[in-house]
């Protein structure tokens, strides 16, 4: 998966307000994670849509599932969103450099920072 694909997957997975809400709840207990029942109680979401949203985030690599006894716990995947955010920040810095460069120097700046044009 390319860096662009990782960024797109992370932000696409968080493009629904319910998934953002679930992500925030999982951030409250990152080490422990939360059970499906705990997430249902905290959100009031029905089981089928809740599972759908959790799977979307899991496919994007933002969260993972782990069985603890009879309970399935959902928790954050360390670093995935942070990596996407760092990539976006780097793109933003590159765009600023390009915007500040004189028009005749922009191609050199673009080549130096590795942005395709």
C-alpha cells in the first residue's frame, strides 16, 4: 500500500460521524479497548450498524480486535492515524514551500521535496 493509499484509507474510515464518535471512545481507553457491549451502551447504536462501522475502521488499519476470554475487545492500532497525519503535515509543508518560491524556482522546489507534478 502506498503512502497516498494509507492516508486515503485512514481519512475515509473516519469520514462518517459515527466512526469518529467510536474512534473517540476507543481513544479514552487505548490500552484496554472496549467490548461491543460497552460501545453499544456508550453510543446507543444498534448492533449491525455498529459492527459495520467497526469493520470499516478495522479494514483501514485504525483499530484491531482481540478476544479476551468470551469477550471481543476493539482497540486502536498504534501509529496508523499518526502516520497518516504526519504524511499530511509533510504535504502541507511542501505546499507552503512551493507557494513561497518565486515562479521560476517552483519546479526546483517541487523536485527537491519530491512532490509529483
